[in-house]
C-alpha cells in the first residue's frame, strides 16, 4: 500500500520522486512487526516495486479497494 501511495504522489506532484527501476532508485521502506523495526534493503524493495509497476500496466489507476486491505473489487 505504501508503494502505491508513493507512486501516486510522484504522479501527482513533480517534486516527489517515484521509484526508478532504470537507475535503481527505490523508496526507503520501514517495517515494524513482532520481530521489531527494520528498513528493507533495495534487494527486498525492487521486486515489490516491479510487481506494483506490472500491476499498473494492467490497471493504471491502481487497485480499487472495496473490501479487505489488498483486495481488488
């Protein structure tokens, strides 16, 4: 969800940089779970960005929520 929001922000605001697969520029993503807090490395973020970009090729406006988080309607 965070990647979707960052992607949309970059699309709406030219001063906000989005992920750049060609240059290997990815957002810094932090995760907090039962193991504690950590920052994901580019090797974890890059495939998630690619998955999101692939999905945007099918649905350019992003997922349409209408139910549970992560579920398209």
